[in-house]
C-alpha cells in the first residue's frame, strides 16, 4: 500500500497562503491545432493569385474566341452580300427569260390564229 501511495502521491502539498499550481497537460491534435496566421494568409494569397491567373487566361481565351467569331461574322456577311447580289442578277435574268417566253407564246398564238 505504501508503494502505491508513493507512486501516486503529489510531490508537494500547497500551503494555505498560496494558490495551487495547475499543471495542464494538453493534448494537441490536428483538430484543435490552428495553423499559424502567416501560413493561412500565404495560402489564401496563393489561392487568390491562382484564381486571378485562371480568370486572366480565360479572359484572354475569350478575347481570342471573340476575334475569331467576329472574323467569321464578317466573312458570312460578305458571303450574304454576294448572295444577295447574285439573287438580284438571277431575278433579272428570270424576268428577261419570262418576257422572252411570253413574247414567243404570243407569236405562236398569232401564228396559229392566222
């Protein structure tokens, strides 16, 4: 029994005039441990810079795509203008052909009557 007491007994007893000294044995685990502020700031800074870089690259790519689409629109508008011109030419040719056809029909009708 003495051996157990000697193993577990406090090393000294507090005197009535002083406060007891509390010795806390803290268990530091990853859950309770906070990263240092500088480490957090550096991590956030890196994340923000990465996002800025990502947005910059997307912005540059978007500008390139916009330029390509603008060129495509210009090409299509030119092709449309050429097509409209060709349609007008074909309509003129069709009118001339119809007039010629109607004239020939009129001559055939006169020839058959006479």
